[in-house]
């Protein structure tokens, strides 16, 4: 997998997680722990995108 396609895939995952977090936060019975884990995963992906973009 090329760097460009890997970055594109990471950006897609980040966007997907963003949408999942927003949807979960709007849900009345949302699990705060699950939302927190999604946010952490989203942050890790963003850090990876930043690291790879600077390489």
C-alpha cells in the first residue's frame, strides 16, 4: 500500500469515527465509555495522519 493510499484510508477511518461519535452523543442512551474510546481512537488516527504527512 502506498503512503498516499494509506493516508487516504486513515482519513476515511477518522471521518467515519467522527460521524459515529456525533451520532452516539445525540443518542439518549449512549455509553460514555464507548464514546470516550472512539474519541481516543480518533485522536490516535489523527496523530498517525500528522506523523505520516510530515515524513
